[in-house]
């Protein structure tokens, strides 16, 4: 439920409405706007009598939020959320961000080499896995804390913000210490304890869609993070499970404009995991930007044939640099259109 205050409502009236909401056992979320303040009411498990609030001084109207996901809904917040990663670096604006890097941190030299050409391509964010959830227990599992420390050091050296995955609550606390963005991978999209924990850490969160998740389930997963107190959430489409084995996943680009209609959070796309094939990454990346994606998560490796994980979907340095140029061109076309 949203309580929309009159444009002439005083701070005292806003505070009084919030106090009434709290006295009734709910939580209030004041949201100052350009012309008036709205107060979100959350915590109710059943319908609330709107008459309890409509007669209060300063209240203009009471609006019911019909979506099951409240805090992430456009009904709750019509304008786009801008997620500040660090001062001067924001995701969700008109310019899409390109986040590049290897699937996994393998060594200091590999990471530094990759980060250097990622930065030279004009990127401001570096992605790489320190903790790697793998289907087989015999595959490379990442360097763990040592990998996090390498990411932090390389990011500091080149001025790149770091995006890396947390697999559990203890790992999320470590990622929050060394990285700028906590990534929740597809396998953990419905790990509700982890979602709540990262919501309490306060760091920006990149939430990937699960391989079998509906749009509704994905948005409800994001709701867990916002409900825990963290509004700095970005959504990432990375493909869903399909019957066809020609590609790793079925990259659902229709989700981009649809989720942007339903939700105010930034929407990014991972064409690397979405296709699993190097030759398809660039075309689908550009298609994602054309569809309205506000960022891309792309894997690249100095020598993909030697990568310890996901080499088949990793762009070469030359391919990544060309993609960065093409993304800027596509973004300019989208703006002009």
C-alpha cells in the first residue's frame, strides 16, 4: 500500500502518518518525490483498511499495490532506480555499463592482464569469480579468499569497481569487505537466507535470474533484498533452461523490456552464460542493448583456450575491445531512436 501525501503536507504530518503505520504493526518507508512524499506500507500479510489512513491530515490518497512484489514494483516507484556503485559510477542511467572479466580468478598475472585491457576498452567495472559454484565437484572451484584479495588489489591499481559472486552468508561478508558489488548467482537466486543477509550488508547487489525461474519468482527474490533494507539491487538476465542443447541456455531477451515495465530496478544481461558460445556473445550483447538493457556482464580471457572455466564462451581481448566499441554505437543509436 502507498499513502500519497498532499504536496503541501508538512514534515510533521508525514512523521505522524509514519507513526500511525508503525503503531498498527507495519513498517513505513517514506519516499520523498519531486512534488510530494509517498509513504510505503509493508509488513502486512492481509489487506489493510485504507480508511485508517485516508482521513489523516496531509494525506491525498491511498493506493493499493496489486503486484505480489511491492518494493520493486513500478506501482511503488514509477521512476527508474539509479544504483550508485561508488561516487561517479552509477548503473541504471541512459548509458549502459559494460562489465568485463574472466569467469574465474586464476592467478595474479592472468587477472592483471585481463583487467588492463578491460580498462583500456573504457570499462569501469571488472567481473571475476573468486568462489566458483560448479556442477562437478572435480572442476576448478576458484581461489576463494586469496582470489578476493587479488581482485581488490587489481581493482585498486586500475581504478575498477569489482563484481564477484558470494555463495553463502559467510562468503557474502567477505565479498562485501573486498568488492564493490555482491553477485548472487543463478543457483542461489532463491537462497532466501542469503538474499536477506546481503540485504542487510548494504552493498550493491547483482541478482541473476535462476535457470528455471519465472519473472515473478525473480522479482520476488529481489523483494527479499529490498525488504531487508537494501535498495541498491540490479537484475541480470542470464538465460533459462531449454530443451535445445545447441546453446548453454536460452537467453530470454523479452525479459528485458518486460521487467523494465514491471520493475524500477536496473536490468542487465549476461550473454556469455546466456549462450555459452563465443560466436554468439557479441550479437546477443548488442541485441540486449537494443532491447533496453542497462548493462552487460561479459566474460573475456587473454587466452580462452587455456581458461580454467568457461573458456568456450570467453571473448578474446580483441573481440572484447571491439564489443566495447559496438556497444557504445548501439547505445548511441538507441538514444537517437
